[in-house]
C-alpha cells in the first residue's frame, strides 16, 4: 500500500485550470488516444525524474505549478522506488463524469470550505482511493529551506492556524489565532529561493489595529518567537478586545 499527501489548495489550483480550459487543449492518455474515447478534464498522477505529482491534462496557457506529494518533490526523496524508474502517467483521475454527474472538482472545493487542507491518495492493489482531511501543519510547498520549515513549525507552536497560497514566484502563508481577538497576518516566502522574505502581523485593539512588519528571515523568526499564544478561543463573544482581555485576566 502506498499513501501520498498533497496540499489541497495546490490540487484545487491544478484542477480548476483543467476544468475551465478549452476542450481542445485537453490531452488524452496513451490508452485514450488508442481507443478514441472522449477526453474530459482530469488530474494526471505522474511519476518522473523530479518526483511524483498531480498535474492537469490541459495544455492551456498560465497553468499553475504542479502539486507534488509531500516528501517527493524536486527537493525530496527519490520516487523511483514507488513505481519503478520509468516516467509515466500512473493514473488519470476524472474531474467530472458526464454519465454519473459526479464532480471531483466540486467535491474538492466543498472540502476546502469545510476546513480541509490535505488530499490523500492511497494505492492498494491498483485501486486508487482519494480522501481529503485537515492537518494542523499543512503540507508545505516544495523547495523551502530547512530554516523556513522551522519558522512554519514555530508559527504552529504559537497556536496559529496556517493556510498556504502557493505561486510560481512567491508563496503566502496566512496566519490566524483561533479567536476573533487574536493576531492575524501573513508570511511571504520566495518560491525559487525557499526563503522567508517578510511578514506582517496585525493585533486588534479597542480603538485601532496595531500592525507590525518584519523584513528578512531572522527578523521574521524573532517576530514570531516573541508572540504569546492567544487566550482568545473560537466563538469568543467578548464585546471588544479590551473587555475580553480584562475578563481573561480575572
């Protein structure tokens, strides 16, 4: 049995591009080209020299970057021991089925709205099972330095909810304390360097919002290291920030 984990937001980016690309740009698999069966938008699960990943079957322009499995990206482990050394499409996963009206793309969007951040593919005796779920520390984009990964773990240790938005030039890591009166902000990471570029945090207060920014890897780490975990809980009904913290100190 093989189990791989992917960042759900990256899979959705790939799936959405394929779903809304012109029909003429959709590529058939080798078997589809031989059988001349209709080609619909699909996720291709691929293994090649760079690792194993999900990509769309469209050649349309401005495609998002591929969604690599955790630990098996270009900077990760060798995936050849998983499926052999050849480069190939392991499976083509339809994003919608006109016959049954099943729509994986819609299912993925609903899962994301429900708070899921991870897609898991399990292969058992040639049967592919796809599930979504939530992980406290989501799958990080490939290419991050070890120091950047440490900063991500530090943010998690401060009880911040983490959400990635990945791109070809830079990645955005959203941070949010569990309650409405906690800190919120983001960390920007260079997609090519894998290094933290800058961060910005905001603290709500009774009269205004206090904003603090940091530039550079070390400064961002110091900023996060100085945070105290927020005592404000989800669903907090405090009328304002000062009233809530005064009540929490009693």
